[in-house]
C-alpha cells in the first residue's frame, strides 16, 4: 500500500484523495482552512451567507461519473434547482439583461436584439455540443502518457473541425453581429481565468 499526500481540500483535492483511497492507498489530505471544500464553501457574516466560489454547475456528467465510482448518484446527495433568470448581465448604468433559463428563451431574447440570432444560437450550440462530445469522449479521459495516444484519424479529423486554431472571440463574431450578444457569449470563459481573445474556440 502506497502513501500519498494531497495538498488542498477543494473539489480537485477531495476528488484526488478519494480516488487514491478507493484504489487502496493511504492518503493524508492537507488544507490551510479549518474545513474541506475550498471554494465550494460558504461564509457567513452579519446574518448573510456568501458563496465563496461556485457560480455555475457545469459538466454534470463529470460529477455523475465521479460519484458512480463509489456506487452513488448525484441525485442521492444533493438537489439541483434551475434558476430563472439564470443571472443578470450588466452592460452599463441602467442597461442590463436578465438571461432566462433554457435555449428557447435565450434564443427569443437574442432574436429581439438581432434578427436571425435565434438560428445562429442553434448553430453555435450545435457546434459546441460536437466539441464537448469530442473532448469528453476522446480527450479528457485519456491518460496522456504519450502523444501517440492521439494518433487517431477520427480524433484528428474531429479536432480540425472544432475551430481549435481560432479564438473564441473570432468564433463568436462569426455567428453574431450584436455587441451585446457577443459579450454574453464570451462571458462564461472568464470563469476559466481566461480571455476570449486568447482561448481556443
């Protein structure tokens, strides 16, 4: 039995520690805070409760896959409630959009701003769906021990069709003319700590 030390008890550290323990290793988990969770915690002060990090529940399939490893499902452990509106985008003083939940509602909002934007959104999301499936099924779960893992004709063809050599900013601008819509579509990449002009589409 090997021993492992995991530094940081946030979501990534907890995932690493539990995966190692599940594989039979003895794990010591260290964190500078009094309790685990990292940014997935809350802070209470003056009768108010503040989230320390999470804003979106992205990639639910990754969470489901993780808990299934231990014979559990996410629905057993927590309840998800869809917010509507999802959030507010502020463009300037007195100028904002409350972004509704669901593709149809967002498409209707975009169409009011820019005729044809509803269909452009469908195309954009269709392309995004293909990229996500390629990434999750063919890239993310490979061990990446050698570049030869990626010498796969289907994978290389898929990558060439994903706008990987174009920035997200250029990709968004090929779909939408409205500067407001462009800002909305570029906004989520900020949660990766990146800028749309520097992030591959």
